[in-house]
């Protein structure tokens, strides 16, 4: 089947710290992988995506590399800011009809 | 360039009433998806529609829930005879096409509270 497992939170970091949020998946075929971010009271916003093995998605200083051999898509950022505080969701779609989401990782960045 | 629009943003219903949630996809998008997010959980797929057709409703509860996407107007998710367990955030997403390369863009959600 298709599923996404995310590192459990909450995660609390100081400003300018390095961030890693782990994400691993199981899927049929060759899925596309996504990271979405959800700010309090809002919907999900696409952060980045990768559609094939070894692709690196990047946006706003965040990066994630599609690793087929380890079935992973870990999210990283070199220096977090207070404004990065949000819930981050890893997701996959094997065919595009439906997305499968992880349970989300809450990040709080303190000044 | 308006994104996906959902209304109402907040909806309060008493047990046994009907809840009707609306979603207008992004301009140029003809594929609509509904997801439910329970507290402290990720989003769970409910249904996928194109204009006038339900393509995949494998995530939809068998009773009380229905969805439509008419030729004109927004997509509607209808919940009849709501119960407390229906309290959740309901998100609509849209895409231009439905392949694995296509991104789904999400609306702000409707937060349903059942008293």
C-alpha cells in the first residue's frame, strides 16, 4: 500500500539552527513526493516537490532529495527563522488521484 | 490570480443537522479533491471529482456523506445528520490535471464543529 511516516514532533529550535524533519514512505510504483506547510488556522501550502529519484526540491531555503534506495524525502533547512514556525506535512501521490499524507511535524522556532 | 476558495471558513452545526461545504477550484482547474483533517492528524483523502463526475470516492464514509461538482458552480461536500465525530477541518484541493506530476493546491479549509 501507500503510506508516509514522518518524524514525530513537536520540534523546538532556536533561530538560525539547522532543521531536519525525517520522512520515509512506502508506495506502489514511482510516486511523486511533496512537502506542504500549514500555518495556524490556514490551509496547506506547497513548499517543494520532487517527481523522480535523485531529484532535489527546493524553496525558501528548504530542500529535500528524493532517495529511492532509502525511500526517504527528508526536509532540511540550514538556518531556521521564527517565521518558519508551522506544521510540516510530507506527502506522496503514486498516480495523482489522491495524496497520502504523514501526520505532520510541528516546528516552533524561538528567538 | 485567486487560489482555491472555500466557504464557509467556520461552520457550527447541532447534531442531526446538515452541513454543506463549498469549494471553488483555481481558475483553469477541473479536478477537485476533498480531504478531512482530524485534530492532531494528517489529511485523509475522501473523494476526487471532475466536472459532473465522481472519479474516486474510496475515502468517503458510506453513509451521510456525498459530494458533487456540477457543470456550473462550486463543488459541494454535504454531510447529513451530522454527529460529533464529524467535527474536523475539511480541505478542498484542485489541480489542472490528475497525473503524478500535477500538484494539488489547497484551500484554507472549513472548520466544522458539531455541538
